[in-house]
């Protein structure tokens, strides 16, 4: 089974690319969903996060309020690093377990969406890495449309590694600066390249 990572900048369209890859018959797992799961009440990571950041990050249901947590850590690089250090090992274990299940079930491709792939030093060990990119102004506009202020949107973007470096390190780059149809065409082209690689490895 080929293991494929999809990374890129915030608001660049990783999830949309993931949905297109799914339409192409590839099994897709989102590390953000895994992070949500491992931080759910009752899990060990929940206790660690609340122990570090305090009850101020909790919502009315006593679960971790991701918006409250994000507002706090994205304004403090040390706290962001601390959060990643707590959450990332559990998320990595979850995606490795998922890839193992996919391989045992006879899957040909296992795709994991990992926004902080290079920031977490997880760029090795994949058969292919796809970077989804977009101009910074488009990232800003998309985040503003999600309800962030322009200032907060800029902080979120600057908290990640530079897109140019991610593009340089990746095997394939998909530029999401046009229509959904154009994005889908690029995804199909990359899938074609990856399938050719799989055939050569058979």
C-alpha cells in the first residue's frame, strides 16, 4: 500500500483535495479529526491539555472548546508548541494505526491529511507528499470568511512554516487559486502520477 501525506498552508484547501482523492477511490484520514478524537473528554490527552491550560479552555459541556484553545495558543508560540507536544504523539499513533488497518484490509492507497507535517518533522516515511498551496491573500480572505479578523487570520498563517518551503519539500504541489473544477483536474493529474509509481513498484 502506498502511504500518501497531504499537507499545505491553512485555508489552502487540504480537506477539499482530500475529498477529491476520496472520489478517486483513495482511503483518506484527516489528522484534524484524529486530534479532535484524542482530545475528547475521557481520553488521556484531554487530561493533559486541561491540566496544562486550565479550565478556561472548556466549553459549557466540559469538553475542550477548540475556538477558545486556538485563540489562546495562536497568540503565544510557546503555548502552541506545548499543545503540539501533548497532542501530536497521540495523533501520530492514531494515523499509523489507521494506515496499518488500511494495509491489512488490502487497500492500495492510504492518504493522511497532516497540516503540520513538516513543522512536526514528519515528512519522512511517505511514498508521496502532496502540498496544497494558495496565495496568502486568498488564505486571508478564506479565514476572514470563516469568521476571523484579518489580524487573527494573519497570526494563524504566520504560526505555520512558510508555504514556499513546504512546496519545495513535497513531491507534488497543487495550487488552489482557481475554480473547484481546476483543483479537481490537478488532483486527477497527481493521482495519475501516483498510480504510475504504484505500477512500477509492483
